[in-house]
C-alpha cells in the first residue's frame, strides 16, 4: 500500500512531456503542470501558427501565456527528490533502434504504443491519452506503432494518401484523383483493402487445401512404404522355402535373388521417402505462407497492406503430385512365381531361366502411373454410378430416371431458388464429385448436347462466355454436335461423325481426361493431359434457343448416364 502511494506521487509531480520529475515547474491557465523548458520548447515549435495549446487537454491560448515558476509546486518536487525516488521509466520502456519512438517525447524517447493515421504521429502511453479523452480525437484511426507513416504522404501534394487508383495500381491522395489520375478508376484505400482482403482469404483457403492434399499424399506414401516392405519380406520368406528344396547349386541362385530384391527394395523405398520428405518440406513452406497471409490479414494500415500484399500473396510453384500414382502391382510376388517355375526346371536350364527372376525384380516401380485401359472391359473396371444434382439444373431442364437423365423442355420447370443453379446456361452438374480413376458412359438423343467435367466453383449466373462449359478455365467440354473439344474458349476439332454414346475416362491424379466413341470398339475422340487442382463434377449442356418468342426447335434433346455392369 505504501508503494502505491509513492507511485501516485511520482505521476502527480512528473512532466507529461519529458516524463521526469518537474524542473522549474510552471502551471498553465488550464491547470496542467510542465517543466518550464519543456513547455517552452514545445511552444517554440508552434510559434509559426500564433496559437498555443496544452499538450494534454489541447486547450488553446492566445496570446502565448507568460510562464511563471510555481514556487509551491517546486518546493514539493524538491521534497520528493529528497526521498531519493526518481520518476524515471524502466529501461525497457525507452525506444531502442528497432522500436518506434514517441514523436512527442523530448530527450530520451519512450516506445510508442500506437500510431495515428490521421495525425501521422506515434505516441507513448502518456502522450496518447488525449486521443482517448478528448472528443476531437475520437475519429482518429489508431494502429500498432509504425515507422512507415510518412509513406502515407503524397510527395506531390503533401496530403495523406487515402485513395487507390485501380487503373495505375497505386495509392494516391484526393488531389491526385483530380489531377493526373482524373478519369481513372479510383476508390478509397479502405474499399480496395476490403476487395484484396477477400482475395487473401481465398488464397489462404487454397494454401490450406494444398496442405491437406499434401498431408494425404504423405500418409499414402507412408502406407506404401509399409506395403513395399511387407511384400518384399513375404516374397523373400517364400523364396527361402522354395530354394531350400533345390540343390546346393540353386542355393547360390537364392542368394543372388535375395541380393537383387534387397537392392530393389532399398531403391524403391528410398525414392518414396525422398518424395515424402519433399512434400513435407512443401507443407512446412505452405504453413509459413499461411502464417504470413494470416499476419497480413490483420494489418490495420491499408496502405501497408496493399504495399505488401503482392509479394506475400505470391505462391511458389508446388510440387507436381501427378507422379504420386501408386501402381496396384503385386510388388515382388512375380519373383516367387518365377522362382517356382525355375524350381521345376532341370539344373542344366537354370542359367537360361535366371533372367526371368532378375527382370521380375526390376519391374517393381510403385510411383509409375497406371496405364489407361485398352478395352471397354478394362474401362468398366473403373465404372462409377453418377446422378445429377437438381439444385444445379437450369429451369428449362427436366431431370428423370432417378436423376440419371436430363431433357431440355419448352417450359420453365419452376424450380425453387438455389445459389448452385445455372441461371442463364442450360446446364446441370452431377451430385457426385470425381477423384482417382473413374469411368462413365453417356447416351445422347438429339444433336445439341455437350458432355463436360467441371470444378464445383464454376460460375453459375454468368452468360455463356462466363459459365458455359468449356468457355473458361474451370471446365472441359466435348461438343458432340459441332465435333469439337472446348477448354478456356479454345476449340479443338474432333474427327469422325458425331457420337451418340460417349465414354469418359478420368485419372484425376495423373491429370488424364479421355473421351471415347463407344461402339463395337473404343475410338478415342480427344484426350487431355493437365493437372487438376480440385475434384471434378460431370456436366451436361443442352442447347436451347428462342425464335420469335417460341420455344427452341431443339426442344427434346436429352443426355442420360448409362447403366454399366
């Protein structure tokens, strides 16, 4: 309790400018006390205006008050000094080379706790108090201490830059918008910050999604290491049993096989672990980028945010995960089969059959992509049941047969509102998303039908140039009536007559999308090799036109998912 009283004395008899005990104290007409030298220096800086104010309450005095030493207060201060209690802040309160210093402290400056974007000045706790107490400062914008306040001043007009020119991509002041930036697209810095903030959140979402994707890849690789090791150990165990049935000559071959399997096992595990470490490093880098974006999103200074946003939001090229396609092989089991065959051979032909064993070992490569099937039976191994999502269907499309068929109609179907619905294009998306390897077939009736795959975030309300399948970078479309393939509004001709039945094969991880004409044989129409960054949805687009206010002459065209055995 005694210490608290001493602290009160220190604050009472301290100058709010130098924060030390009063020296030659003077009292202003408003009642606040200062060191005579401190208030003189402060007012000397205001002398060009002819108006003098109290640094604490901001009350104005005209003319400049005559300063007279307050003898009673001076005596009290001297009495306080005799106690040996100096009112000096702790060393950690003073501004260091890396800190933002208070602009109003004289002598040794204290650390600033806030910067004012209106005053373009930084304040310690003492000098910041008027911003909290006086109504004049209530609308001032306080932010964390910043050394870059002067960067907010226009070098041409000496005004605070609170606007952003979208035409020239730079921060400007109000006078700039009336001068060299006249007729440009200009908005307030706050409005531009809001727009970029939304982009930042989108970038963070992408980064976080990539982190999740990479973590899944790492788990897959970890499991693969275990499977490789288990398969190798099982193969070696079986081979040992087979080779013990052979003569001593075959036992020498057993050692050779063991050495090759071990070598290949080490090679494959080493490759998987190398890629695993690379992905883990990328995850760490993405998390660091996410932290930078998080920190930038909380920046209160709009100008500092816009200045740093381009460099912070830039993302490095990620590792191409298309190589992470685990082959569903039997690993080293083929070696066992080869050894079993050799066991049944005579000793004199063992050297000729030895090559089969060596080839079987070296064919193990878990990171190669699975080859695309060559026959329809091969494609059917990856067939997937797909239905259409009624919430995405344009109002002139009718879904039927358990949402497996879509037909274009001449009357509005009066669907209820849904944000996922295509409002201007006669399109519909599947309910199910596609990843991994999958295959489906579509039966078409009529001429104007498109079969497509698209990301879920494709535009739903824009015109055909914005939301139409194949007219943007979020969808890939086979135009069955024009015999062409569309991506990002770039058209590639497709040879042959228009197909009535189309088979679509997707290997999402490998980035392969293939369209086939299904008949007695599978005829490739078009193949895409790319890198898919999101799950895909199947889409149908059916042409619909109005002619003199009447329904389209193409009314009745349909597309239906085929039931595959």
